[in-house]
C-alpha cells in the first residue's frame, strides 16, 4: 500500500510509504485526500518520512491537501521531510505557504493549538 491513513480524533495522519512521490502515485494520494474530505476530515497531517523524492505531481497533491483543509477551516501540516524533498519545497517557496514540522508528534501538537 502506497499510503496509510490513521485517524486520531478529528485529525487524519496520512503516511506516504513510497520512496518516490511522482506522477505514477500522486493521483492515489489525491484520491485518499478527496476521500478524507468527503468524510468531513479537515485536519490532515502528511508524514513523508519515507519519501526521498518528490516531483511536481507530488507537490500538486500536497497543495490539494492544503487547499482542502483551508477551504473547510481546518489545518494542514507536512512533516518528516527528507533533505531532497525539503530542498524542492524551499526552491518552490512552498515553505512560506505550508506548515512544516520535523516530526509527526510536532505536527499533531500544532494542529491542537
């Protein structure tokens, strides 16, 4: 399974279980996000600690999650970024738009605030 979803209270923790988040699996991530949104989940943490590479398709899926959470007055947090993925997000200047933490624990704490 490319992605696993666990729910803690009103927060969904989606873990990417792929080394590469790209065009071949980003649509699966978007599908998981849409399903969460349809189930009225508006606080989402995406843990990317297993993902070493991300392309524009992956970034697009991440931005979909961010937009869905904002549109429903929820919170979106990205955590566990590997150095290459962190660098890509910084180059795209998405670090100014997204809430990013180093760990899942920090991500959950930032949603609770």
